[in-house]
């Protein structure tokens, strides 16, 4: 098959370029894209990409494969290769450090902005704070986020306003704390989101939903934050 | 020689997984100038892959539960070479550490009364006289590690911890007194090498499961802390003790939580027989991990394995029903579909014992202070060096870790190391500055690699190392084949000492990191192999065909690998808990 990989080494390249490599997959097996990258790296050790858990839970290897963001380690070739060809590019919209490694500072900054930690100023009990199964169920579909940035970097609103629009991942986490029965900072959290950009730049394009490797739905969470903001305003 | 830039902190934590971030949190909250140096962004650490839960007697599932029962299970699980003072500390302090996690926001699953949900895990009882299966493992569905790691990162953000993300620690720097005063580290993004100066250095670098070809471990689990400490001359304890998790997905190696069996799943052979009933009549599929792993291998060797080559067994879950599977084990359903092409709702998962956890490591006391065991069975404290989590051997796991005890180990001893350092700093701990020569000594390895003009390629040697460990030092071992393995390791070491780094660029050079990681793997593999050959008995995870029985007369002790002359000594196990009677060694059955 033909693999076309985005290459850029800031020390030696004036500009990024696509490198075409023909490769035979041993045994013709349906391996994961990450395994394919390992094969390429054995031949050319200078190829740079991040990886860690290789099972879709750490969020290191988000990249763009034939035009769609996803995790290389849980994307089998059969799911992305078209006409025996695969184009691998870094996640779009973030500065490239090297090859498919992007600078995620902006993404993390938006995450930090929403105060991604439980706030509860009442004295903690000597045991856990009680939470009913129904209250806990409110966190399902939210807490599972792995911060891979597949969603945020697939979002045109984030491409346009990466400094002002929190982006789908950050907003999913914002709602994760708004929805937690143990958190008491609802008012403060909403006030900090209440501007024309942080939440309202979401135009419901739903790219985030279609690329999330964990099957989460940031658009739905954003809708809930909008409702809470509207309710707080009235 | 250019002088390196120096970054200065009171304390640094090397590693941003569960143990490292719990230690960093404690230090940041104490107001010390602390940095967490981590080669991956913290939430990419391997703690994220822990699934089933954190074992702790919080008395939710059973209001009468008692941490002493948990202590007994852990001592028994360790096959009696876990240190009982450390186990006592972990099990008794545990509930407080777990409640802290809830207060930080960890999204635990809940019971109808609103308490934390606990599930049964292997090796759990209700005390020495009551083998009834307990349910003591606190869970966030089957994503407990992910929930814990993110919660700790979030708590650190709240506390304002300094993170040096994507910085790779290369080697420890020691001053003229032999105290550890920081480390050499590379900023991966820019390639800049610096000296990070610190009065306290905490190794929280996790395990080294990547010494084996088949492992549940992440690609980053390369034993960097062990490599650094062994090169600095620090002995390593119980390195022959490696846990093979019964249920890694055949072929892929990805973990399938013991929680599956806790929720009622069981293993079957090709005849559909629930074979664990034969090997562990009482606990069956929830016997100790070492016991279950060996039973599976015996089934496979006995020709009762499943699949075209008969080289795995099945984990059956479909009888639990779709609702239980999707609510309690959603992550497993996902992983199984992705890596085994099997939907657990309808069909069993093909599984094999897979290298999972390093019980040995840097010997420490309860406060995480690294110990230097001597050849006479005594020890001294190494000033400035601490360890916690999988890299440490405190030792709460002994010869076999119980499921759910690793996450508890992380938070309890990460916290304890932080408390100990805070105390020492308040008492005015000082260390002499490292000289330029001290710093250059720690640069030796990196300089050699950066100057390499020929040698072997990393990927090739790594495969060779992993295959050798897998073949000669796996679930069952024997003297003759280990001798063969040791000889091969000697040849591999020569290649590892002469690796060729063909890409010498600076920006995000992962080739350089992989070469340094391979050298760390080599140190761990060698310590493992030598210690395994020397321990002439079978205990916990260390099972020898040529010495099939436990030998308490000669081996009811820790092994200590001395890197200076590559010999192995012995160190006494602690049988002196402070508040309870010690648990004497008994025959271990489940």
C-alpha cells in the first residue's frame, strides 16, 4: 500500500512536505495505523509521533488519517485506507512541532480555563460525599474524555477562535463539573463562560461528535451549558 | 564542555502517573517549590489503563469490613514476603486516601445508598478464619485508573503544581557525599539538556513491563527510574517477581480486568470446562493472579487450549447479560471488540497470561526513602532519593500483587513520600551542591549515545531483548533455560552499550528517547534474570520447574540485586506490624 506522511523537521526543513512510502504489510494483516507507524519508524527512525497506551485510553496518538481525526492505535487500516492509500497528517489547527507531533498548549489552556477540578467549599466529611446512582449517571458520557484533542481540532469554530472559544473538549469537561452533584461552584462556573465566545461560538457543526474516538457527544453537553446559561440569565 | 543550564527546585518528582502526581500534589500543597518531570503529558501515563479498581476497606459493600482482613489477604497474596509494617500502613491509611480521591472529584460508581461501589476481586476474604469472598475493590465502572489519573491531574492544576511535561529524565546526579541532588533531563520538544537541581528526587517512573514481548503495559513502561537507580549503583529488591495477569487479550496483550471475573465471568478451556474449579476449589476464578495464570498455562500445555493453535483460553462473560456488561464493564466491551474482534455480550474473549506488573524495585521505607541494602542484611538511607508506586518495593506486594492493590499503593505511598519530604525540608535538610564533575558523570551515557557513529539499531535489539525475556523468564522458569537466557542477555548487553543513534536532531527526537529507554529496559531485564536464577524456590509469581516448592527455610526473604558486582543477596522481610499480631507464613491455597 501507499502511505503518504506529513513530514517536518524544524531544524532541516524550510517547509513541511508529504513523504510517499510504499510498504507491504507483513502477512497482509489488518493492523492498526499505529502499528503501521511503528513499521515506518523501524525503517526511518526520524519519524516523530506520540504514543503511549496503544489501546485507546491515553489519548496520545490523535492524528488525521485520510481526512478524519482519530486515534492511530485503535484505527485498523481497514477502517481508513481507501484505494490502498493512506494519508497521515497531524491534527489540524494546531502548530506542528515535528512531523505529526503538534503543539497542544492552546488546547490545554482552554481545558485549564474551565477550572477542571471539583470545587466544594463545604467541609469534607470523614468519608466520601454521598452521590446517588442517578446523580452519578449524569457524569456518564462526560468523564470518559481522554483529552486527545480529536474533537477540538476538528472544529471550525476552534480553528477560527482558538484563543477565545473553549472548544468541544474543554466544554465537555466544563459540563462534567457543572453536572457533578458534589460541585458547588455552578454559578461561578457559568458566569465565567457567559460571554459571546467561550460557549456561543459553537454552531452545532457536530464534527466533534463524528470524530470522538470514545463515542462522546460534546455538542449535547454544550447544549446543556447553553440552557443553564439562559436559565441563569432569566 | 558546555555548562548545562540548571533549573532549581526543592523537590522533583520524576513521573506523572498516579504515584508521581499524588506525591507532587502533597508537595505542592505543602508550599515547597516542586516540579513534576514527566516524559509524557501526565494523563498519558500508564495508570490510565488500570481498569477494575482500588482495593480498600471503606466498608461500603460490607459495613463490617475491616482493614485487617485486607491486610491478611495482602500478606497471603504476597506469599509472605510482603513487609507487614508497610502492608499494615497501606491498608489502615487506605480509606482516608480513597476518601480524599472522592473529595477531589473522582467519579466513583455508586451504591443505592450513595456510597462508593465495591466489587469482588481475586484473593479477597473476610479474614484468616473466614474465606468468604469479599467485595473490597472501589470502582469507577471499569475505568478506575483513567478516572483516578485525570482526577489527580485536575487536583494538581488546582494546587498550582509545576509540570515539566514531555521532559525525559536521563540519569541521577549525586554529590560528593553520595546524596542524590537531582537529575539530568532532556526537554523533548526542544532537545535541550539541563541539570534539574533538587534536594529531594522522587522516582515515580512506574514499571518496565516492556522487557517482555507480551505485556499489558503501555509502550512507555520502560523502567526509566530503575535504569537510573541501577546505574547510580542503587541495589534493586525482588526483581525476579513479575506478575503475569491472567487475562491479556491473546495476540494484542491488552488488559481485560479481573473485575470481569469479579462480576461473575469465568475462564473455560476448549471443552467448555470451568477449569479453575479444579485448581482452586474455593476461590475458583478469583484465586491469586499467579495461581490463575499458572493454571491457564497448564491447561494450554495439557492440550486443552482454545483456538486453531490451542494457545489461549476463553473468558466467558455473555451469561452476565448485556445490561451488566454495558454498565459495569463498558470499556472491556470496547477493547474486546477492537482487539479481539469479539463482542463479550455474545461470545467469549480469547485470553492468555500476559506480563503485567513489577513487584520488585527500589527498596524503600514507608516514607518512600530509598534504601541501600548492604550485603550483611542491613541497610542505610540514601539521602535525597525517594521512590513510590511500581518502581518502588516498599514492599506491599511481595511475590504476588493482589488486584486493586496497585492503585492503593500509588495514592498511599505517593502521599507518604510527599509527607516525608515535607517533614525533612522543614527540619532543614540540606545537601552539598554537585560539582561540575558530578554532573558530567551523569551525562556519560547521553554523551556516548549522542556521539555514536556506528552500532546496532534500537528496534532490532529491543525485539531481541523482549523475545529473550519472554522465552526464558516467563510464567514458568527453570535453571537450565535461565542459564541460556542469561548468556543471550550478555550478548544483548554488548549491543545495548553500543547503540547507534542515526538521528541526532533536537526537536522532538523520539529516536533518542527510544534508545535511552532501551538502555533502561536492559538494566531491568538483567536484574530480573540474575535474581530469578538465584532464587531457587517457587513463590508467588516466581515459579520454577526445578524447584517447584516454596522454601521458607532459605527463601522467606527479599532478594537484593547489587548492580556493582551483579550479585544477589538477601534481606529480611518485616514481620513486625505496629498494631496487630503478625501473620505467620502458612501454606497458600485458594
